[in-house]
C-alpha cells in the first residue's frame, strides 16, 4: 500500500478532477436542457441509481473490506476478487437488460415520453458503473489510489466529451444519458484491466476456495451492506422521485441542480475517507489506525464548516453564476442545504470506517431509519412548501445518519470526543468570520471585483481565526508544507 499521505493526495486529486468535470457537465446541461430537459435527465439517473442496488447486492463494499484485511496475501485477494467479479457481472447484466426492456413503461407511468430513451441510456451506464464500483473499491482497499486517480480522470473525460457532443447533436436528455453510459463503460473496462494486472493472472480464473471461510463471510457481509446501500440509495433518490410525483419535471430540475452543487462540496471529506478508512481494517498482525482516523475527522470538520459557511452566505450569487437566471427558484434550496454540506463531508469517513471495522450489521437500522425520516418529511411538506421540503428532509435525515455512525466508530475506537467538540467550536467561529466577510462584500449579484475580494479575503479570515484560536498551529502548517513538498518531489 502507498502511504496515507500519498493516497490522500491522489484521492483529493481524484475528487478535484471529478468535481471539475462534473461541474462543467452539470452547468452545461442545466443551461442546454433547461429545467424540463434536465429534470427528465435527473429522473432517469435516479431510477438507474436505485436499480444499481440489485446488480451489486453489497458485493463491492464487502469485497473491499475483506481485500483490505488480506492485502498482504495476493493469492487470497485474487480469489475473492475473481468470485466477486463474476457475481457482479451477472447481476449488472440482468438489471441493465430489464431496465432497457421496461423503459417505455416507466416513461408512460410518469407521462414523460422523452424519458424512455434517457432510461435506456442510463441502463448502459448502470452496467459500466457496476464494473467501475467493484474495481475502484478494490483499488481503494489495496491503497493504490494513484491507479484509481488515472481511471477516474479517463472516465470523466470520456463522459464529458461524449455528453457534450451528443447534446450538441440534438440528443437532449437521452443524449446526456448515453454520454454518461459511454464514460462508465470505458471506465469500467479500464478498471478491470488495471485490477487484473495488479492482482496477477490468477484473478482471471480463481474461484473462491479459501480454507478460512472467507467465501461465506463475504456473502454474509454483502447481505448486510445490500440493505444499507439500498436504504441509502433510496434516501438519496426519494426526494427526486416524490418531487416528480407531486410536482413536475421542472421542479425536479430546480431541486436537483442545487443538490448537485452541494454534493460537490463533500468531495474533500470523501477523498480523505478513501485514504484513511481502509486503514481501519484489522489485517493479519495489524490494528486500526485510530490516530489517522481522529486527524482525518478533525480536518474534515474544519474544511466542511468553511464550505458550508460560504454556501450559506453566497447561495444567490452561486446559483446565478453556476446555474443561470432560470434557476432563481433554487436559491432557497441551496441555503437550506448548508448544514447538509457539513454532514455529507463527515459521512464517508464514519460510514466507511464502520464498514471496514466489520460493523455493517449495526449500520442497517440506522440506514432504514434515515430513509423513513426523509420519506416522512417529504410526504408531509412537499405538497405544502414545494422543493425546499426535499432539502429539509435530506438535512434532517443526515443529522441522524452521521452521529449514529460516529457512535459506532467511537464504540470501536474510543475516539477523543472532547477534542472533536473543541475543534467543531473553533471551526464554527472561523466559519462565522468567513460568512461575515462574504456578507459585507455582498450577497446578491456580484461584480468581478467582489468575487475576487470574497474568494481572497474570506479564506484569509477563516484561516486567521483558526490560527488565533489554536485549532491550527504554525508547526502543523510547516509540517503539512514539508509533506506536500516531499510527495511532489517523489511524484516528479
């Protein structure tokens, strides 16, 4: 495995690249398709996201967990991967074919004829995404995020190019869906080749014949993760499905666009979690790296509170610049999602941490309750207050999901919760300073000079409060600078 620092740098690079491509494609699509067309595309993606679950059955995360435990035994890791790959391939093929066959019926049910071909494109994307998920999970477990970085950049570039080209040719929402499929199919194939080369030729032919009983343990753990993944995916998509049912496709577009922007902001937390969470797996002769987990958690809390403060203060200018005037109705939704920005950044570390610690079964009731909270809020409030209800439900549900997973990690690792609370308090003070600077500069339409002033002065205020409060020390900054320099020199 590469070092945690090196993996973290590659993970952050992966998320930055993904964010850049995804933001560019999203901004292009919301403008090229408009709220109606983008709403159809978003609805097709939601349907595909739900149906990815039966194609996986929790196999991807379970495989990653056990390969992390067996990372020093190439033969055993290869055997697990070979069997997981066959199961995943069969499941994804069945789901993709079924989705293609039922696309017309789905379009008729929603009264959106143009939805049919968008769903067919998403069906192909589901197949490619299935392969990509399994193999990228294996690379993460093996601590080889440099390979993961190159795969994701390749997939994102192909997807972006294909999507823009097909929409420009008049493909509309269906063109966007088939562009997404092109990226995932190419990325999935590249990922399979990379993992097989890494694990050796045995990965092509070995079945699961492990005397230690990992085969049964893998399938048992996958079953618990299937429930967790199913509940979480339903949680992510239920807002869109209910908004489409209660309102219309345009309302879906107005909700999904700011949610996508908010989702970009959890990438720092996801990157850090990708590097740290696999180190919590108990391998042969190794114990969970608690110090790395605590440091990562502290860093994520600080970063996400800063991003949330910026989102809250500048929701209106962000929507105006990123989405355009047709999406003015999305401003309030983005503001309400500010707490979600904080929670969604913490979620990957604590949820993946619980998975690698072998606590997937404890995650099941949490995931189910999270869905029920979101569902209840949506059913009650969407007919009354519209799309903002989706943001409220999402935020409240995550306010349950994240602390509950943090409790699991605390129970297993004995985390310093007092220290974490002090970090959160100091970061809140810094976030308040950041938001105050942005509010002084302006919170509606901004000039170019105001944008520059805010992007320079607000982070300076945030960093100054962190230094003055003692949350970040000069020694830590100097140490971080030295580590980054060493990684750059090593990479060169």
